[in-house]
C-alpha cells in the first residue's frame, strides 16, 4: 500500500459545503480543499487564512482533495506533490450555485487585491 493511501478514507463525507473556520468567524475563502482522512473542509493556500494547511499542521492529516467543481486532484502536503486517490464519498464539490470566492455575502469587493497583497 502506498503511504499516502492510508490517509484516505473514501467513505468519510465532507464536513460541509464551506470552510469550517471561515464560516465560524464570518470570513471568506478563495477555493476549498477537503481532508481525505476526516472530511474537514478548509480554504486553500491562495486564501487569506489557509485553513486547509493549518488543519494538516494541527492534525497531521496530510492528504487533501480539491472541493471545487470540475476538479478531482489529490495533494500531499508532506511531499508538496499531487498524488492519486480513489473516489471519495459524495458530494464531490461545493454546491454549483455557491460562488467562488465564497461564501455569498462575505466576500469583499476588493478580494482580488487582498489576495494579491497576501500572496506577495
């Protein structure tokens, strides 16, 4: 068994439709990532808060899958590389009508500038 596969639990559903921490604080995200071990939904490294990576550091759960429509790639934070994985429990992505960035009503008008400043 490949080392990363032991960190993928295909039957575990996602924790919700948005970043757990951002929703709790009224914040916003750019893209969403799903922990393949526990289903935690967190925001991506291009988001201001990077909750998916923080979840990895807090829990040791190293593998994520994109939670964006049309994307099914897996990523291993330990090796900083894409890896292969099986189909996970539905849903495969956030609702199609949920905007990106999201959530609706929480994204500031100057979101692009904020992300550029954060990632410079």
